[in-house]
C-alpha cells in the first residue's frame, strides 16, 4: 500500500493552497474596502484618505494576512508553515509590484509608508498564520509530529 501522495498531486495541492490564500485575501480586502467606502468610513473612491484611515486599512489587511496564511497552511498537503511562508513571499512580491506602480502617482494612492507597511507585514503575518496551524495540529494529537498521522506525512 502506498502511503505517500504522488508528487504531481501534492504539487497541485501546494499551488492550490497558495492560490486559495491569494484569492481569499483579495476578496476579503476588497469587500472590506467596498463596505467602508459605502458606509462613509472611507471617502469616495479616488479621493485622498487620512493617515489614520490608511492605518485602519493596514490593520485589517494584517488580520486578513494571518487568517489567509492559516487557510493556506490548513489546505497544504504537508509542511503547513512552509506553505504559509510561501504565501507571505507572494504577498511581498505583489506588494512590491503594487508599490512600484503607484509610487508618486498622487494622494489617492496613499502615503508612501502605506505600501511599505503592507510589504513589511506580509511575512510576519504569514508566519503567525502558519504557526497557528502548526499549534493546532500539535494539540490535536501530541503523539505525532504536528498531529499528522504517519500515513499522511510527506517528506
């Protein structure tokens, strides 16, 4: 009996986990932005916002970063923390591209600290989400590494 998932299937599940995290954080962040604009917490689209409102946006994006990193780790076929950190690296890349394309384009894109803050929190949030999953697995069955039964562990 084969105890290890075939490599192509594991690779697809790994990629799928990270893609699911990217989709989830995009949907959550965008939906929250829409609600905050619609309710008047944020000004109309395209209008400048105060630093305090950008701090609020940074805060909920950080919370979503942890939650989506946990999701990635939860969906990962193995090594949950490694998958969460891969998601964090994707966040750094996307944040860097976004920062480069909006840098100096006007106040509606926010203060310069905002995209830098999003880049800076990507990996710590990813680590936190991955660690939450590892702790959950460890507490599920303390007798096995990360609580994963031997027939479900992958090298």
